[in-house]
């Protein structure tokens, strides 16, 4: 019989769980279709189990999180959303088989999660995703082909290789596999939000951090040589408030699409030689796991400047340790 005891650590943003985790903790989250990056983040915290008040796997597409937790022998349970407000951080938690006890009081029966896919739902998800992608490509093509105002960078990029690191599938392993290339070629290093922390862990200081500033650590921001906050075309730049609170200098780049798209265009328009991508988001599953309903700007950008892009996603499977 499964029996797990620990203290609850709770956050509706899975990526912030790591900031509160302690020994023998059980994570309480609210994360529909638990994705790969969130799963690995929880694993790194050393949690004993995960309780989700949203559906960890709706069956609409093969999200990777539940399978990854299973591979690391970390049980994943779903419970009703109403319990998120009832359970609190540091509550004593006990799981006996699929029954949940909080502060020694029985609360509810839980559902242990599998990652079964509903084929009909998956087909409909793909259909809607591709329709949305095409609709936005049609709307955004004029913007993408018009003059783009880029910020002045202190970092000299012209005629240099640029290495972009995003938090995507196997990004840490791919980064490690390219460690010799980095030492020998000294490319300009750009971390995309939390991708910057992977660089710091490898003792690589990013030349530039680009992103919404919602998943990169303070430590990385203080160490980075330059910060570019990704803003919206309407002029809103939510990420700048965090940087200002830290007292750091920054530039703003208002651009459609993802922060990864913005970083690619930034490097390209600064006349780099090559753009090497680590942890890139380049397929439907990647984008669905990020909560995106389409990938118009990504497809368009890669179609236009693809000759300068080298995507090394999965290179660790070739190079090895």
C-alpha cells in the first residue's frame, strides 16, 4: 500500500514551487496538462509526490509531465479544484493509497494520473492549432515584413555566432553537449528567460537575457551583462517592473510572438553570422505545453531566416556524455 507523509508546499504557478520547497515536501499545484519543464522543476526540488487541483492530463495532446514524474517514481494525483483554497503550505499531508489526509483529517479520494491520450480530442486540438497558426500568419505577415525597431545593444554581435538557450526539451543536456564548442568558439550567449539559469549552472555568464522576466532567477539577472525585456506591440512591458524593482538597467524590445522569436530576430537584425538554438520550441507539442494556441511567428521567422539558424535540439543523443 502506498503511504507518503510530508508537509504541503503550495503555489498555483508551478515554476515558483522551487522557491518554497523544503525537506520531505508534497507539492500542491494548479496546472492543467502538466508539461515537461514543470515536471523537471518539481523533480529538482526533491518532492515526494505531486497533488494537482487541475487535470494533469486532459487527453487533448500528449503532454510530457505525467510520464516524466512516473519515470522518477514520483506519484501524481488529481483532486477537485475546490481543495486548492482549503489546503495550505506547511499543512501536514498523508497519502494512504489514493486517500488524502490533511492535518490527520481525511479530506478526499484522489485519482492517480496516467497519460492516456484521447485520439479524437488530440486530432481536434491539432486542427484548431493549425487553423489558429494560419489565421495569425495571415494577420501578422505585414508586421513581420515591416521595419522592426530593435534596441541598441552594448553587446557586439555583428559577424559572430550567437547561442540562444531556451527552457525546452532536454535543453540542459544539449547545453552540456556543446560545452566544448562554447569554450573553443566563444559565441555570444543569449539566455531566454529561465534558460539563463541553465547557463549559470554551467558557469557560463550570459551576454544577454531576453524575455518576459517571469522565470529567470534574480541571481541570473544580476550576473547577466545585458537585459532585454520582451514587450507587446501595444507598448505594454509587464516584465520591466521586476527589473526596475531589482534596480537593474534594461532595454525594451516590443515584438510579436514568443521571447525566443524576439531573441532570434534581435540576433539576426544585428547581423550575426549564425544562430545556434538550444531548447528551442519548434513543434506543436512544445507550443501546447507552453499554453500557446499557435506558432505563426515562429514558423514565419524560421522560413525567412532559416539559412542562419542551426537548431541543435537533441544533439545530446548524438554526442553523448
